[in-house]
């Protein structure tokens, strides 16, 4: 078998093991939190009888280990179960939220990744001159400001004052693609600003690193234009670290945008998870945790594999 | 000039011009802004509600975990949803009286022990089934039976038996209760087909709006029920509730015109919002209050002198000014204010008095070690700041308070009703009996001050059975004074409900009995 194929299979197996471990950790974590789902649902209005009735109904009187294995057994059969709090089918309600999250992440990435790499290349081209300094300055400033603040500022000027876009990024099935894009314009802008600097700086650093090599000098001496040297000769050799940082940012766009979701009222996974954590709705937390862990593991695997494929020494091990 | 005024009144009544424009043009005719506002309200009322349109609200208090089961409702969005799809037997009107809904007539036996509700005929559920007294009975059973997890379980406990007699639904109580109709107005008690036993979260009731889209924690869309029995309610064609938990995002949505109204406006920004174009603030005083509660059975709070010392060591006026920015009223260390029927206005107001506080503190013989007050953001908006103010004013009286900040997550299960001294809030109840029975009766589950007083309990039961209003008022007055002077409640303030409303919205009614017109905004407002 081809060594790369073996590697991929190994990685997938390891990923599954990691997922299993993550599910145990999440379950244990929700057990440590104070109060249980019955207490959280009833809140300040909990009477002892109502609590006892609700606990019995939700099956909370069984020992935790039994509950965990019941859950695991269901998942292995493709059944994520129903939410303890409102009885909705988890796969359906989470599926809708997940597709929203992916939609937002996709468009944010579609803007941010090419832009970051392009800006990185430009920064290298004009290294230590004003375009480089301007790009670095602006992107570093935008990553340093808390994302909710950027969100509020954009909301105030672009949506409330100018009225160009909507402050509420609530998308629904009845909207056309264009309407959806208009509605998510502001969160996409904020997310782009937040992830831009990291990827841009890494692109710049990785390419500058390669630029010290002898073959770049050769290319320059051949008389190639500066941009061709960077794009054709330096960039392919710098791809591994760039892909890594791009994947980390993609993962962030999927799992880490709860603040943006709250600020722009976007119906994504983050808010969904937070609501259920605060109500101790373990099956939903478990399901979300699994999805998030799978996203992280999957994207990191892609990054690894791309790095290997991009590097002839790793591609053809002796 | 009179013609011009009449013309403008007609235009505003029909919603052809904005409030700002109206007030401005009236001003040009020499009419004061206050007078113009009054005229506008009159004109709008005279013109009557306008039908049609899509009313949108941005609301706090919705989570992905919400369901449409009336028994499970505990926060704002589920509360509004219930009012959209359901009807209760009776309701509490803005004047604090009982208004008939699905019950056409309410009557009681002379001893207030048996109550009869005549059920309205010709009312249809959203699924086409006619409403019967049997449905009412089943609904009440679901909220009161042994397996119930309903938020209304507490108030249903006094019921001995219920039955259907012809078109009457009748309730027999264990002990007489003159306030029973108020209890039946509880928002959990929406009448569902067969009591909602088969599918409690279906969102099917007799209410003015029918469920179109249900996305918990995101949005809920409702369309008008064409067969609704009450023509005076349900003006807009459709209602949409957007869950916007972030306060800044809510204000932005209102100001950019994406929603017509938002609830829970932060007092800090209320004045700013009121000055913004196209929107206004509606502020309603209500029975909700912010509290610091002491367990009267736990050291050192078992000493009434120490309790009084702490009560005198609090500057209420200052807190209303700083925490509520004036959108509220001072409390008087009892859970009752003028929003309740039969409130005694003559009970003297307690004020900040560091000398008296120091005197009581000395008398209590407290050892001078710091008194720990537990507090969290979730206790009430501005709780941390309020506690800091309390700490400062107490220090001036020589009382050492130590603030312990608790995490908001788990505050209601781990701190409130467990720790001897903490910050909390009460949203109030429609009548005094219910407020006292919920939190001050010695056997109440939520007796969060551990108030156990035989005399008080006796008076409460006596007042409950008393049909003579004068005598009841007297009893309630004595009970209020008792809590004020001996209880474990430190009540610095009653908070207003502050709602941000677009100028397009008409028909607002100031309602002290509950937030956002007691949840009836959706069926009573209309769009100009």
C-alpha cells in the first residue's frame, strides 16, 4: 500500500479514538458543573416536587455511567437522541444550526483566506516598505480589538447610521442566496478582520523564510519578476505552515464564533451549545462536542496530509 | 387653527404622519409637547386599531432549549409565545381587576371555598376541535397532578377537587381563597385541547395567533387565527419574535428598524434611546423588585437588630438613581408596592440612616467580623454595583460588609435560597396573597428569607378567606409592616419594565401587572 494511504488510514483511526476520548471528557465535564438539568430548567421556580418529577421523567436518577453508555450506544447506531429540555430531535435541530454555521464559516473563509494570502504576498513583495507596514499595522490592530467591539462599531456606522446592511443576521430557508449574503455581510466582515492577521503574518513569515534560499537567488538572477519569484518559487515551498494556520483559523470559524453569533443574532452552533450547557442538557452538549471535535480533528488531518503532499521528502520517505 | 389641529389629529390617528412630526407641527400651532402627546393618544384611540401588517419584536429571554409546553415556560420568549397561541380562563387587567377570557362568568360560594367558571361557547382550538369544559378540567389536572413539573404547581396546591358541571368548571379549595381567579390567570394555565396531555408542546390553543415557524432560541413566527373568538384582539396579520439576548444588538435592531419593539431596555441607555429618531421608551412600574435576602434563622441574621441595622444602612434613593437611572421606585423592605391591589400607602418609608444603623448594629452584639454578601450579575441587572453601593453606605455606619462574587452559572441552584445572605430578584405576583404565599408563608418552597412566623401565617390565611376588602386591606397592611420591621428582606427598589417601541406601533397600554403589557402586546398593539 502507498505510504500516504497508510498514513491517512492511521490518522482517521486515531481521530476516531480522539473523538471517543473527547466524548468522555465532555460527559465528565458536564457532571462536574453545579446543578442538573432539572434544576436548570425550573430555575428560580423549582419546587421539590416538580424537581423530583422532572428528574424521574428525564431518567436522571440512573447512574452516570449507565447514562453515558446508553448515549454512546445510540450514537453508534446513528441516533443522537432528543434534547432533555424541549424534547426536540437533536439531529434535526443541530443539523439546521450546523448548516448555518458552515454557511457563515464558508463565506468568511472564502473572503478571508485568499485575501490573507494575497496580502501576505504583497507584504513580502514590499517588505519593510510602507505597504508592508500598513498591511501589518491594520491587520494586527483588527486582531487586537475584541471582536464584539468591531461588531458593534460596524453595526452602528454601517447598519444603524448608513442603513446598508442588517444588524440582525438571522437567515432563514425562505431567503434567496443574495438576501442571505446581504444579511451576513457584517458578521463576515468582522470574522474576516479577526482571522486575517494570523494567516497574513504566517504567509509573510513563511515566504520570507524561503526567500533566504539559494534557489530564490537563482530565480532572481534568471531575471524573473519579483511577484513570479514569490508566487511560483517561494509560495509552494512555504505551503505547509500556511495550510496549518489556515486550518486552525477555519476551525476557529466553525467552533469559536459564539460571540459574533450573539452580537449579530446569528442562529449558529455556538449559541445553541451555550444554551444547552447552561441548562445542563447533556445529550445536546455531547452531540455538539462531537461535531466540534470532529471539525478540529478533520481539519488538522487535512493540514497534515497537505503538508506531507507538499513536501517531496515526506512524500517519498526512504 | 382648530381645523388644522383636527386635521393633524386625523392624520396621526390614521398613522399618516410620525409622532415626531405631529408634536413638531402642533408645537408650531402653539400646543405644548405634553398636550400634543395626549392629543395623539386620543386621536389614535378614536381612530381605532388598524388591521394588518407584520409586527416584529426583539426579545431577551429565549434559548434553544425552550419548548412551547406551557408548564415549562419560565422566561420572556416562552411567556410571549403562550400569550400568542393560548388563552387563560381569566386575566388580570391593567387596573388589577379580573377580566374574563375563556370563562364568561366567575362566581363563588359565600365562603370563597367553591368557585365556578362558566366556559365560553363557540370557541375553537387551532386544530378545529371545539373548546369544552372538559378541556379546561384536563388542563388544570395536568398542571396540578402528582407527575406535574409545571411552574404553576405551587399555586395549584390549594385545590382540593375540580369537576365539570354542564358548561361550568368548578373548583373546590382546601381553604377559602378570595383571590382564586387571580391564580387562574397565571400564564402557565393556557387551556389546551385535552389539557395538552398527548402533546404538551404542540403550540395548539384557542389563542389569537397560530404557529407558523418554531425555532427555539432563534425566532417564532405566528399568523392570525381567522376564527378567533375575540374581535377586539389580534390586529396584525402576523407576529414574529426574534430572540436577541444581547442588549446592544437589541437596541441596534430597534434603531435600524428591523424590529418594532424590544423589551428590557438597559436603564443606562433608556434616555438615549428615547431621544433617537423614530423610537420611544415606554416605562411601566410594576411589582418586580430587586432584593438582598437574609435567612432569619441563621447567625448572625437571626438577630433582628442586625437585620434592622442592615436595612437602615442602605441608601435606596441613591440606588434608584444610580442603578435604575430613575426608572423605578424605592422599596420599603416589603415585597409589596402600589402595583398591588389593596396596598396601604400609609406605611412609612424607610430611609438611609447611618446613625440608627450603627445603633442597631451595636445592640445586636455582632463581633465585627465581615458579613458576607453573595452577589452575581444574574441576581439582577446592576447587582454587583448595587452591592458595592450597599457596602459603602454600610461602611459609613460602621458595618463591615464583604462582597463575594459568585458565578452566574448555577447561581439559582447553589446560592439563592441556600446561602444566608445574597442578592436576588422577584418578578412579583398579581396579588398580595400570592406574593406572600409564594415566599413568606412558613411552608412555602421559596421562602428565601426563612421567615417562619405563626402569627403571620394565620393572618395570611385569614386575609385569603376574607371577602370584605377593607378588612383584607387592614390585614395586608399589618403583614407588610411585620415583614418590613422583622423580616429578612432588604428591598432597595422596584424596577420598571422598560420597553423600546417604534413610532409605527400604536395601542400601547401602561400595565403595571406584568412585563410588556403583561405579555399581551402581540394581540393588542397595531401598526400605523
